[in-house]
């Protein structure tokens, strides 16, 4: 489908109670193309009044959805998976238009994001309990799992489809209704998904989508409503902390997937070519705008020069341009603020004494472009080693001993993902155990998988998405004592 026709095919309204509806006072806001900085379209701008309508719809549908047989709930997810797969090119194009990523990256996200629906369609029928005799012999213990209730999901802009599907999938499979508030930068993909769910006949009220430029004003009345029972959020640690505070009044179940600062550790026995391959995946997936992206490279000094030279050559291949161009390998950053952050962190590193081996200067002009960049000899006081860069920048520092490498990897308040490269199984397991993060990739540059638990520790949050663990976040445990 042509891009203009594709955008025009999306109902630019709120999705509440199974229907597209105007926002209060018909308010709208612009959605911009990061490659040009210019508007693509306008969509409905929800208010607190619209939020009230959404929680009303979710609460009204909760009992009937919870009673819907698990097999039927799974079939809706399976049908949605097939719809996304059928419309994969359209979904990918839409994400590239509103988020900027290269079209090949968007196509990869469609496959990854859709997989959460297929996975949780299968998990819906595997919600387990247990039945055992009481140890004292005075009765029986029956344990069952029940849906927690209506859910508010707040999703970020960097993966417009997958950050929604990995929350919607387990919520629907568990028997929970859900309200999704996508990022204001990327609302179109989630609106399109709502339309696809309507096409497969998802009952009214089970899924609502609130697009808004006033996130706090819309989320606050939902969080204060006693009918809401769970909050799931993916985004910055700063915002996550505020949401946890807001959720405390209602004692909501919360899942928080927050910031990252992933170390990529290359030991002296690593296959350097394989490590460079992995580095390209870990660093440049989504143009570096991923919470799992390798943020800093700690490389054994004995192989650092070889690794750096090879990484620079590979980074040179990252063609910069509009994501919609099929020849583009690196699209723009999401907006001017993010471009400013990347520039600031690179400039700070250089001022602290780092050397630029590649890139390091934005081309200017329309759009929010920044080239693939490699920094060497980055000093310990550079902010880029402590802060999440969220861009295509690879800072490299050296180390000598395993202990130094592990200490450098752990020198952060975050703990989402880590990557290690070594040929030794003993070293791999020992280091993986010693690194403080929720996920560790061993000789792998991509670790996200719908069938695996995704989540972090420390300032990277708590709770898990995906895997057999993912659906537990949306279930309550009920104990029934029997004679």
C-alpha cells in the first residue's frame, strides 16, 4: 500500500470500547516524520475525560472476558498474529514513517512483535494451579490462578509494535482487559493494531488505545481509579519511579521495564570476528535506540586494537538516510531532543579525552540524523559510560583481568542486559553469574525472544515479559482450603 494511503487508512481517533471515537472537544496533535521533522498526520489527543471512558469500558468488559474460555482467548491472539503477519509490510512501513528506523529494522520488529501473540495464544491454555493434600492431613489445598483485572499499559516509542504486543499478549491470555497508552511520537502503529483486533472480532472493551500528548493528565485518573488492578510500563527509570509512587495508593500490581546501560565485554580468548558481528547486532539494532543496546564496550587490551579496527570498518557500512529508503541501514533518531542528547554525550566524552575513530558529527539539515560513531580511549569520568546514549555510538575502553572486566560491567546503577564474548565455558558461566543484570548474552548479540523472560534488576526495574514467566505478571494466586 502507498504510504499516503496507508496513513489515511488508519482511523486517527481514540479506540475505546471497540470503537473509534473522537477525543473530548475533538482535540488532536501532530505525528512527525523523524527523517524530515515534518508532520505525517494528526491523531486524537485524549484528555482525563477520555481516560474515564476507557477505564469504564475495561471494567465493564472484565468479568465476561475473564470467563471467556482460555482456548477462545488464545484464538483471538492467534488470529491477531496472523493478521499482523498478513499485513507485515504495511505495519513495517508505518513504524518507519513514525519512528524513523530503517525499513529492514521495522520488518524485523514486525516478526518479533507478532511472535508475542503466537506465544501467549499458546500460554493461555497452560495457566496452571495445583491440588495437594495438606501436610497435617486435615484437608486439601487447591491453588488456582485468576486474572488480576483491568490493566494500564504505557509503552515507549522505540518499538511501536513489540512494546505493545508483549503487554497485550499476556494480559489477554490471562483474562485481563487492557488500556494501552502509546508514546505520543508513535501512536499510529497501536491504532492500526486496534483496527486489526476489531477485524478478528475481539469483544468490545477488552482493548482500548488512548493516544495523547498529555501523558500524565491521561494516566493519572486511570491510576487513581480503584477498578484498575495493574500497571505495566516500559520507559525511563525516572518516569518509572514516579509511576510507582502514583500506583501505591491503589496497591497496584506493577511491572517496570526501565532504563539500561548494557556492557559488552570481550575477553582475551574471544573469537574477535564473532565479537564484532555480535557488537554490530547489540549496538546497531534499532539504530542503537533500544534499552538492550550495548552502551559501552569493555575489551581486553590484548585484543582491543584488533576489535576496534574491525568494528570501525563494519560501522562504516551503516548507510545513513531516511528509513523508508530500502538502501538505508541507519535511519534518523526519534526527535531533536534525542539528537541533542547523543551530541552532548559524545562531545562530553571528547572533552574528557576520548578519541573519535569514526563519525562524531551530525550532518545537519532536515531530520534528526546522527552517524555511526566509534569512540576510543574513553576515560572513566565520561558521562557516556554512565548514561544511556540511546543512539549509534560505541565507546570502547580496555581492561586486563577478568576481575577488572566484571567490575567495569557492573559499574552502573542499571542491570537490564549484558553481553560477554569468550570461548571458555567455565569463564562464560562464571562471568554470567557475576554480572548484575537480568539478562546475559553469551557469544550472542541479540537476546530478545518471546519465549524467554525479559526484564532487569536494580534501576532497570522488576517483573518479566515473555516466556512462561510473562503471564504470571497478570495473574493472582487464589488458595482454596478443602476438607
